[in-house]
C-alpha cells in the first residue's frame, strides 16, 4: 500500500512540473493541435563570445538538414517539454502553415518570413504517419560567422574549412617558456575552433573541417606575416593542397593586461576576406585588500598586511561579452 501511495504522489509531482499540454484550433480546418514553445538559440554556445553583431531570425526550436529527395529532416530539438516529447530526430517537415516544403532552402525562406513571437503550424512525417504541431517561434541569435557558413550550406554549396592558427606574446617574464606558450595557444585555437564549427554544422552533408595533422605538415612550409595572415598565392596553394574552400585565420596575442584575438574567414577561390573580427579580453586586476583598525576617538589607520590577506579581484567591465570587439562582414 505504501508503495502504491508513493507511486501516486510521484505521478502528481511529475505532472505538476511538466509543461501544460494545451491544444489550439488548427486554422487549416483539421483537428486541434498541440501548442509547443520553442526556445531561443545562440550558435557556438559560450565559446564564441566575441560577436556583438548578430542576425536575429525566427527559430522553430529544431534544426534540420537536407535528406533524400530534397526532404527537410529534423536533426535536433531545442524546446520545452512538449516539443522535445513530440518531435524526434529523423522526422521530415512536410509543410508550414499549409505550404508544402519542397527543399531545405525553401523551408528556410518560409521560416524567415515569420516574426520570433508568432505561432505557425508545422506538419511532419514519421514513417507513414503525418502529424502537426503549433509551434510558438523564438529567436535565433546568429553571429555573422554562423550566418555566412549556414547560408552557403543551405544553398547546397560544399564548404570545407581549414583553421589556420597563429600566436604571439608581448608578456615580459623571464621564467616564461615563450615558444611552448605559443605552441599551446596554437593548439588551443585549432581544437576550439574545429569543435565549435563541427558542433554547429556537422548535420550538413556538405560541411567538413580539414584534418589538423595534415594541416600542420603543410603549414610548416608557410611564412606568416606579422598579423598572422598570408599572401594571396599562399591562400590558393593551401586550398589546393588541403581541398579547403575557406581558410579561417585566427591569431591570439598575449599582452601584460589582456589577450587579443583576430579572426578572418577567407574564400580560397577569390582570396576575398568574407568576414573579419577582432576583440580583446582584459585580464582581471588584483589589488591588495586594505584592512583598517580603530585607534579610538573615531580615528582609523591602515593595518599592516598579513600573509593570509586575500586579494580583491577587480574586473574591467568592457561590455556584456567581457571584451572590446569590432566585427566586419563582406557579403558582396
């Protein structure tokens, strides 16, 4: 009996925590449909904090890729309970508000025609069964780099990116292993950016990142400019040797008070810089905490510091992203 009562209580608690299942009238004249709430999404997660300029567009709470016969297939879901419960990876989108979906490109255009706070009826096919959901759209906060690559992939263009790292330091420290620090920074850039790009664009059949080991052997023969960039002939040569359509140059520079990053995305065929961004992250300043003692008669004097005094960290608040940045983009 105790087990049964415990089971009932658990069901009550779970039902109280779950999202309410609300059905709304289907404007297409069919049976009522479940209302689901999409969540907002920021590509590249917490890693990519440098873009102050972002594209904002309607987001239905799920990602798609182009499947067989130009079908648009769900690759992942970002939403509240109802949407996650009802939608599965592999479901094909067949229509949006009654308009048939004939390609991934056309589907993107349909969704972009809505505002983030609107509700649309999405119809899906799972095996031989069709079902519909009313989805209250949210916002996709897309950094410029994401928009450039996503637009190209949505248009069906093959995109293969080679991450080209460079690093330097102006920090003055006699105990610092400068060459070791630079190599570590270059390795960090390569691994971080490769993961960042793959996490977002892996579902696209036409996307790839050039293997780091192969790239390292090629880059040993490349002469970098002080800025971490290379000349046009070298860009074309790297592209031919690796099969990359684009080169992502990332330079990390360490200073006494900050760390600066410079990014450039270059199209190999035209050697044109499609995107550039630079930003700086300030190091926290450490100041010694002052401790005062009362001398009587309302007078106070600074107490001599002790070994166990803890420093107070003061951070320069540059902006919401923690850095100074300047982003430019070239769509022409």
